[in-house]
C-alpha cells in the first residue's frame, strides 16, 4: 500500500538544503548529502527537484519572498532597509 503524499515534504527538503547551504555554501550542496540527511524521504528529493541547481533556485526564491514580505510590511522605507539588513 503506497504511503499518502506528505504536503510538507518539499518544505522539509528545502529546510535541510538551507542548513547544508549555510554550513558549506552553494557549491558544496550535493544532492547525495541532502538525500542522506533526509533519511526515509531520500528518493523524494529527485521527484521534487531535477538537480542541485533546481534546489538552489527554490531556496533563492524562498529567500527573495521572505525579504519582500518583510520589506512590504515595514512602515517606512528606512525600516524596510533595516529589515533587509537584519535578514541578511
């Protein structure tokens, strides 16, 4: 009997990828290490993402959206800039 789809799976993969990226940098984000870190959901990495560059694109998109959300909710341009710097 197949397992039901996990709606949080992509988030889990990207969270693990972000941890590896912070620790070792973008050039040191091999999919094999990411799959190893994911344990039982290892095959799901390649079902969700084609390759390392696809994972990096998804991470950068999430970072960009996070920065935009913080800036848009700022009461002033100065506060938006401060939030941008704090995010970094």
